[in-house]
C-alpha cells in the first residue's frame, strides 16, 4: 500500500480578472521537500492558497493530507504549518502570548522545541510582536509553525525578508524538520539558491502554468550548456531537446534539457566545453523556453 | 461551536480588553455627569454616553474585522484549523459579545439613572430603552457590513450611515406622540407603539445578524 500523498493537485484551474492558473497538477509525497519556483506573479501564492483552502478551484481537484480542499480544510489544517511572507501576527500581543495561544490549539505543540527555537532565532517571548523587525517577525511565524510539529509545512516565500544569516538559520531549521521521514515541505520562492540548497524536488511555474517538475538531481543532470566552435559555413543539424541556440560567428552556445553522452558524440569534435548549469540558469532557460513554445 | 472558536472569541476579548474597559469607564462617567443635577449637565452626559457606545461599536468592527484583514493577521487566523463558516461565526459572536459587554452595562446604567435620579421623569424610560435597542441593531449593521466589505471606502460609508441613522432615530421616533407626550410622566407608559418599535428592532437585528452567516459564509474564496 502506498502512503497518502501530502499534496495532490489535479488539473486545477483558477481564474481571476487578469490572471488564470491553468491546468496545474502536482504531487508531494511524504518526506519530500518541494521547491516551488516561479517569477513574481507566476501563480505561486495562488497555488498555495488553493492548497490551504483559502481559495476554491474553478475546476480540478485539490487534496491535502488526504482531505478534499477547501471543503475539509479545518481537518487538513490540523496537520499543516503554514507560513507566508504576507502573514502577520497580532501586533498587540507578545510572542509568548502567541505561543500559548497556538499551544492551546495544537495538541502536538512541542514546548521544548519552541524554547530551543526562541534561543536559536534570538527572539524574546516577552516582546510585543509590533516591535519585531521584519526578519524577527518571519522567524516568529516560523517558530509558531515548526513547534506544532506539523506533518506538512507550506511555506510561501518564507525567506524573502531575511538577511543572509537569518536565511541560513531558517534553512537549517527546515532541513532539521526533514529528519522525520513522514514530514514534508512545500517551499515557494524565487530565490533559486535557497531552493537548490534544501529541496529534493522542484516545480517551475510561470504565468499560471506549470513549466517543469522533477527531482533536483534529475534537473541538474539533464540540463547542460554546450559551447562549440564550428568552421565558417558549417550548418548545424537539427537537434532534439534543444532549449536555446545562440550563434556568435564561429561560436555556438547550445542549451539542452536532455543531455546525454550520445548528444556529445553526435556533435563531435566541434564541442569545446560542456558546463553544468545552476538551478537559477536552468530556471531562467526553462521559463523563456516555455514562453516561446507556448507563445506567451 | 468548537473549542478553537471559543479560544478565538476569548482572543478577541483579550485583544480589546482596554477598549472595552475604556468605553465602560467613559460611559459610566458620562452617566455620572448626566445625573449631576442641571439640564445642561444631563444633556452633555447623555451625549457623551451615546457617543461612547456608538463610537465604540464602529472602532470595534474596524479593528476586529477590517483591521485584521488590513494588517494581514487574517492569514494567520486562517492558517488555524477552521473553515470560513467557522471564521464568520466566530467573528459574529465574538465581536458581538465584545460589544454586548459595555452596551449591557451602560444600558443598565442609563436605566438606573432614569429610575434613581430624583426629579427625572420615569416617562423617558421607554424611549431610552428603544434608543439602546437601536444602538445594538445599528452596531449589528456595521458588524455585518464589515464582514461583507473588502474595501475601506465601503466601511467608511457604512460608518457614516451608522452615525446618521442614530440622529434619524432620535428625530423620527422621538416625536411619535406615544413617546413624546409621555416623556415628562412620573411613570413609564408601555403602549403598543413601544412594543412595535422594539419588535421591529429585534427583527432587524436578527435579519442583519444572520445575513453574513448565510451569505458571506458561502463565499468560496476567503482572500
């Protein structure tokens, strides 16, 4: 028997006046960290709000932790820790009050872990939330989500307001969460460095459409930039799985998303260098290719 | 209602505890001023009492619902294990209870003032009770509209209507002969007009208060 997927979205559509999320399907298995990457306005937050039951899809199906959303969101949210860069705590109350409040709602609240996180994040329980800096506020919201020990963490751009040190602390904490094999994280960001660091699978989204979704290693293995020098007048043959081709005199740069030794053998002695691509380079190339193919 | 709903209602009370205490204090001081002796002090005291209840209702609805949305704490509340129907229900009951606490105390205070103050005609009591009932109905209108509204402009309009409605009530219901002609009586007259106006207030309160539960709670998109 296979374990219930933590997130299942199938052919989901959600239309607004100026934006439509179209035919989005994705799965998140228990124990996985999915990096959900897209440029600003790609539909990341809309997708996440559909997962949280805050929006209802016009078509398609959303299930989280086995519960249909948005109908059974109250049940699903018992086991979800949701953090968004848009989220604010109650300014009038202290962090300690929020901790007591959340602890009274979630039976799984881990007081020891919460104390450890306060120390690690350099927060003060007695401080009023309105006096927290932006980075401290993000860490406070994360603390409240992490200490309830949820099975699923949904994080919408959680590191966007953080300085590099705080980002490092938060990402380390997220990786710690994954020591428990049954927990999973969906982590949205346009910061590919963060995503590359902690994710084991990655989904690219752009202009409301899914661009690509795969294991991180698979992405890094199959994308390559190939630098060639071809004699003048030589025509390059049509190559399959070519994402881009830039010609500058004798110098040709090819980008492929299906790299294999066979391709190198086919290109022959003209190949000068083959470079692995960073996730950011893959993301940018992938988005531009998708826009070109889809005519967006 | 489940335990989470109760906790969130308690949260609203905790959040507004100073506002509640302040309104009760100002309202009671206003009643003391009203009972101090002269007609001018009575008028000043009652005007302050009326303003305290009316302004409190508007501020409460703004802070609890529109403020929560504007300051983005709504997303935190909605991350908790509750659905939108639960949210609408807890806001309706929680904010109404936050209003009822000072309203009940200040209404009782006004009734005590009328009955206990030597030289004040008890005949004013039916109108005073109807005015208090109207303040409650009027507040439920602001509360329901705050749940409907997604723009600050709309809420501002509702508050203007709320304030005008109080003046209209005083100037339209006050001159009804059944009330006007008995204001100076030594004992109150509970005629049919009193019960009709009270029934209209109760029915309006019920309809306005129920509306969000049947309309807003059926929205499919929270945010």
